[in-house]
C-alpha cells in the first residue's frame, strides 16, 4: 500500500490524497479477493461431494467402474484444493498474489 501511495505522490497528488486513494484501492481489492474466496469455498464443497455421490451410485448399481471413479476422486481432490485456497482468501486476502482481474 505504501508503494502505491508513493507512486501517486510522484505523479503529482499530495500525500494525504495518495494515501486515501491507496487505502480505498486496498479495501476494494480485499473485498474482491474475499468474494472470490467464498465462491471457491462453495465450489470446493460441491466438488468434494462428487466422489461420495459417485460411490453411492456405484454401490447401488452393483458395479464399480475404476476409470470413472478415479475421475470422480480427482474432482474431489481438486475441490479440496479450492476449499482450502478459498478459506485462505477469506481469512487473509492480503496473501493472495496477482491482479484481481486474473481471478
């Protein structure tokens, strides 16, 4: 945040205006990262349910196709990754690297 304020000061804004603009931009970015984190948590939970649903469906059908079950387990693992990164984004939005438009 200090780097942004310093850059704006170099571009001609006074120090208080630059600090205010940098603070507003920081708060807006934190809100966007948290919102994306909530979506990751929801998607992660849904994806983690896929292996359970697939196992139940395979068990009731009496067949256990290995290739499809491995794909379902992979989706569940990816869901766990989304869930964990979503929690990290909600709890600590400052730790999220990169630009907001890339997410």
